C-alpha cells in the first residue's frame, strides 16, 4: 500500500491539515458578523501579554503556557535592550549591544 511508506506520512499530514482548513473555512463562512465580533472580543487580541513576569510583549497574540522543558533552548529568542522603550530613542549600536547585555546580567 502506497500510504505505508514513511515519506508519505508528511503527505498524509498535509492532506489532513488541508481538510481541516476547508472545514474551518466552510464553517466560518456560516457564522454571522455579530457572533464573529463577539468571538474576536473574547480573544482580547488588542491587549499585550507577558512573555515572562514583568516582560510585557506585543499585542495581537495569544499567550500559551507550557512546561519549560517542553522545548529546551540555550539561546534566548528575544533580543532584550536596557533603557527606555520610547520610539524616539535610537537603537543601541551592535558593538555596544553585547557589552550592555552581559553587563545587565551581572
């Protein structure tokens, strides 16, 4: 049977995702605008969410908590900078950034 080949597993997963996507699109088109607006309001996509305690993130996302050992990494995916978050303050220069980041950890 062709579907038993391990390489075709990804093809099957792709078909399953496409099928679920078509179900979602079909179902979503039947939802009234008023109901959809209520759903979007409950998601609170306009509010910022925390990455860590005191580390306010961006708006437009959903916070999902998971165990810290679920996806171990040794490199922080967020680049963090000291100082003001004002849009008028220039970004630090690359040369100074590693010094500032290591000095802030001390």
